[in-house]
C-alpha cells in the first residue's frame, strides 16, 4: 500500500495515499505514448473510473460540464487569455464531452489547448509592446487580483486594458524591488518570451495528462492520470533513487543550468561539471549531439537520465570562462539523501537556558519505500521504517535520550506500509488504521510486531501540509495516548486511498510488448483512525497549537473542490497506553501559551499573520508607486532581517528559532510531567 507525496503543483498540493497492486507498474522504462494511442487511453481511463472510483458516480453530463470548467481554468486561471466568445464556443460541447471520452475522442483537449496557445502568442506579442511604453505610476488606479471577481473579457479593447494593467503591475513590482526601469524592461521581455517558449513546447502526452486528470479531479482532488514520464517521476520520489549523472538542473533564460552537484553521483565523482555551467547539447554513448538550448527542462532531463552503466555526453558552456567542453559521464545510481530520514540529539540546555534534558529529533520528510528493491530481496532497500529504526538505535548507542520529537512538517505522505511499520516502532502490536472499501466493507491494518523500539516520551510535530501517511501516524500516537501532537490547528485532512493501476489491455498487468500508456491513480478507499474518525477534511488536531502563517492559509482538504466529506465508522479494539491525559495537557498548554505571549518573535509572527489576513481579503492592488512603496517598505526591511538570521541553520534538520525552541520547551515540560506522575504513582 502506498500514499504518494504531493506532486506540486504541483501541484501543488496532491497529497495522496496510494495502494499499489505490486511493483510491476514500474518495471518497464517509461516511454512517451504515441498520439494514436490517445483514443485507447481515454476509453480505458473512463472505464476504470466508472468501475473503480469509490464514489460510484457515472461519467455523465454533470461531470462533462465540470470537466470543461476545470480544463479551461487549468489553462487560464487568471482569465488573461480566453475571450467570452471562446468560452461560449467551448460550452457548445459541455454536455457532450462524456460521450466523446467514452468513445475515445479527445479532440476537445487539443483544440482547446491550441486556441490557448494562439491567445498566449497574441497576448505575449502585445505585452512585449507594453513593456516599452512609458507607464504613469502616479495615477490612482488598481488591478483586480482575485480572478473570482473577474469575468472573461468581451472584446480586444477590454483584453488590451486588462494586459496594460498586468504589465504595469509586473513593471512596478520590479521597480519597487529597486530594479532600474531599463533592467526591469529587459527582465520582463525575457519573462514573457520564456512563458511562451515553455508552453509551446508542451508535448501531446502532457496535454492528454492535463485533460484526463481534469476529468478524474471532477470525482475527487487526488485521482489523476499519470503519463509514463510522470509515472517514472513518481517512482523516483518513492524509491529516493534514480539512474543519472547526479546534477540538479534548472531552466534559465533558455539554458539548462546546473543548480547543484549531488554528492556521490557521477558528476561529483568526475569533478569537472560545476554549479552554474550550462548544458547546451546532449548525446548518447557515441551518438550525435542534440541541441538542448531553448528546450523544455523536462525533455532535457529525459535525454540525460538513462540506464545505470551507460554513457551520456554533455556539451557544456563553462560559467567560469564561457569556454565549451564535452564531458563523457557514466550514469550511476543516485541516492536522493536530502529526502531521507535524519536524526540528531539536542542538549536542551544549550538551546534554552535553564532547561535540562537530551532530546532526540527525527525528521521524516516522506514515508518512502523502494518496492522494487523489497520485491527483489535487496538487503538494503530504502525504507522509512528501517531508517527510523537506525536513528533510534543510534540514539541508544549515544547514551539514550529523555524524549523524542518526530518532525512531520511538510510531509505529504508516502507508503501506507511504512506508516504502519513506523507506528510499530513506538506502540506495541495492535490496529493502526482502518480502511473502508467501495462496498462498505471494513479492513483493519495492524502492527503485528510485539513490543516497541522506543517507549519513552514522544512528541509529534505537524502542520497544515502534513498529509495522508503522516496523518495516520499522528492519529495512532494521539488515539493510543502514546504522545502529544504539536503544531498547526490541524493537519491537511486527506483520508482517501488511491490505487495506481496501469492503463493497459488488462487493467492490472502489463502485456509483453505492449506500449506503456501510463497509469491511473484512482481513489478506491477511505481510511480511518482506530477511534473510528476519518482524517478526511478535519485532519488530526494538535494538542498544543503554536502560531504560524501556514495555519492561516487556505491549505487543506477542506479548501479543495470536490473533496469527500468527513465521516465515521466503528472503533477498532485497541489498548491506549495512557501517556497523555487532560492532567498532562492542561499545564503543557498553559505554560506554552504564557511563553508564546511573552516571546518577541511569536509577537512578530502574529503581526505577520494579521498582515497576511488583511492582504488575503484584499480584492485589488494599487498601481500607484507612492502608495505601493509605503506598503512594501516595512515588508522589505523585515525580509532583510529574516535573511540575516537564516544562514547555515536553514540546512539544519531542527534549526534554532523561536518555534523550534518552543517545541523543545514543551517536550522537556512533558518529560518532567511524566517523571513526576510516575514518581507520585509509585
């Protein structure tokens, strides 16, 4: 079973739990499906959604209308490109898309996208002209910032006016950032060119993925279609490894630039490729070079990645002297160590005067598992539970700790099996999570290993972006009364289970020689805590809440369109351990509240929250330079102060700041309360 981490967007926030039917879906190398297979893919996706989605909803006219609205919003969320007449044209088909998809007809997706590219070209051409116009920044006018308050424009005059303000807004933002007007214009010209270039390089598999995912999102926010390339990226995120050269890349002014060399990778061992170098062409083994200047970054990455042990050639423009060199690198396995479990012991007295105690901190960025390695029987396959166990053993070998903090902030999920195994390291055997099937049947997943590796005081830290597998673990600790939860008011609130199914002739297995058509990530189950509550929408509430900006943002399941509702099922039989009760929570909450109120940095956090909420409710932004400068002067001063504070400590898994120090304070208080209660009970 798997709960996948957020895609970005990506996705932004696709925080999902995924049930895998086995690792065969990753056994084939990802290939781009031929456009002739679009029809087959669409028909199969429709059939699978209708048959397996937990809602049991049919793909009908209601879904068809939703699909059209979603796809248009995906392309033009700010209503800056399409005219109302374009939308009216689209609406003529809004009740026909369901039948067309069922028959494998995806022409609407390409026609819509092509019109979007045409409008984008028109707008970018006009924007390039507007950049060089002398704008009057003394005029009292404003721009609408929330597209919900805008209609699509009726004609070109209205569109031109909308873009006049948009370009003026972009220019003013750069000027207020102390950029000279000539340089600001240069930067905007470049930005608009890059926007157009990036979108025109969108490939057909990406367009199909957008369209079919818009369809699945009409059923719930976490169901999606994954093209073969997206599926490969998903596998990498779960296994924390890939085969390549070991370089983080970014797109910069049409060039693929090396952002960072990954330690232990091929480029690191070779030593010649450096951060800042530009990759201008790529060749396989002794093959011909392909020019990658102006090429979309995702496509360049596909040229560079490849099978372990094979050779890739890079033609590189050196940052140091602009000379051009060719490097031959042998691809090797790269471990993505920045995303793995890490631990450290903090002497609380060194961070907080007057406190004593050794606190072990374990950072868990995601619940990863190398399913293919486990299936092969690899002795050292990557696993969150294995890595947490190693850290706990390290703590023991270093003389032990008085308490442990598990940091799950920004952990979007991962493998359900890992959430269960990690829970088993801290609680004795028993139920961990309940899953409700489409037919209403309940299944209980338990930790079956007797005993726990660590039985002392435990604190779990979460925020609004702790989702899925993180919520399962936090729910177990809370329900078993095994430890306390600290952080935002509640977690993300994602309580649904996705099944990753290959889109193939047979729904659950690949056929020999069959082209890879990607996979469907489909919501097929809901999961529940052992107390019977779903984490859906409501999440897991913190025992001690600390002020944070994130807690006031529209982040979480309850803010997503078409999210499933909260509900309950029967309680599973489990035995709480009694390390938390109201007698413990009351003094912890009161002591923390007093410290927070008296803390200067927390006061500044509250001011930041108040300022954010004020801006959040703002419908328009002034385009008057004097007005904007007054608003932004204080913000810039505060930002500079923050940048001074955040130096090397940013890379620390538990950097010293007021928030983390308060977590340590609460943890030490908790340790002392448990000690005193045990003394009294004796």
